C-alpha cells in the first residue's frame, strides 16, 4: 500500500527520457471519448505520482449539455511575483484584453524548450502526468502556434495554427505560470477520464497530507463542486440538489492512505463520471470508495463520495 504516490508506470519512464528536440515525438494526444458503459483505468506516474494510460475509445458519445456543477474558479491572486521570463524565451502572441496571458505562458514555454518531460510533469502538476507526456511531445509545433496572436473567452485563452490548438485556463494564467493543453487538428478540445482520475488523486493526496504541490490547496485550486447554485443531478432525474460533498466535506475524515495504482473510472451519465479508489484508515482497514464528479468549463469537480 502506497501512501499518496505509488511507483511510476512504464509509460512515464519512457516519456521522461525525452531530451530537447528528441526525434520521433508522438502525435498530439486527444481527449478520449468513451461510452457510459466502458470501465476505464490506468496509471501514469512521475516522481511516484500514479496516473493514467491512454484508453482506446469504444463508440463516440453524443455531446450533451454539461451541468454547471463545476467548481467556481478562485479569485485571481495578486499580481505574480515570479521573475520575468528569460530574455531568450520563445515569443508568445499577445491576447487582446488579457495582457498577462503571454507572459504566463512564455514562462512555461521557456521550460518546454529546455526541460525533460519528467520536469514538466513536476511543474504542471494540475495536469495528469500522462497528458503532459502526450501533449508536450512536439515542442516546435506548440511554439509555432503560440507565436500567433491569441484569443480569449471568459474561461480560456487559445492560440491556434494549422497543426495545433493550444489552450489554457484563465485561472492558470492568474498564477503567473500557465501550463496549457495541446490538441492536434480535428481533436476534441476538452477534458477526459484521465482528468477525472487526476482530480480524485489530487484530492486524496491533500487529504493524507501529501499534496502534489504545496500550492495545491482548496482555497487556491478548488476541487469540490460549489454548493450553490443547486445543479447536482448525476442520475438525470430532473431534481437538482446541492452537491452532497460541498455540504459534508469531511466524509472521508480518517483516511490515511490510498492506492493510486488502482484508480478506475466509468462514465455515469452526460457530464458525470465515477472514480473508484481503495483507501485505508488509521485502523488499517482498506475499502473502495466511489467518487462522483461533474464536468464543467474548467474541468471536473468532486460532488459526492460513498462512505
């Protein structure tokens, strides 16, 4: 039984060996579409962080409106005190109305040029390690897209080229160092089951006192679904209620460890997914808990968990 960070997977050991400009980089990864009946599992790890391998899709899922249960974005922190990007950092196109976007992404772009995948996984801890390995496999393609002018919505900033679409949440930009997501032509832009499992992993890592990063706190990076408005309806009954975990965040009090190698997930309904994970209490009892998450504009939020 690992505490919060089990052994790294074979995939991430392969990914971690990428040097700067390594040939043969794989095509940019897509968000995986799966049906509600497909059970998904995997692990992607770096520095002992468990995670998720790519899972082949079964049948396309019909896109339906996503519930608005997702966690509210934190208020932007004070102006970043991070040092400016290196003078020779790659250029990032300006974004009208979001002047800080180029600087925040440029700090990351400088690391993309010089760091290994393992180092990027450590810095971009809000993303599943396997997602980092897949999406950051072609640095020059990414940098070419970032050199173009960007566009902004209420939630994200995007740079596009013929070969790649690079997006980043505005909440990440506010931190001063923004790790983007990268998609190839024709790939679905959004979140997938690996993101749901990583959300549970981050939550449990905090709970057992071993957050993936000291900055990963609920105040700075909310993972729980908002209590209001009441939009929780994972069964599609039409009766929307407040997310149960928001009203009782101490449901898992007493958990001291979890098995990150055994995270599995399954689509529940449109916009909802469940994640199962074995957890252990101080008494040494191990049981499987099931988290239910809702998908929103900025990822997944935790709405409920079985006792």
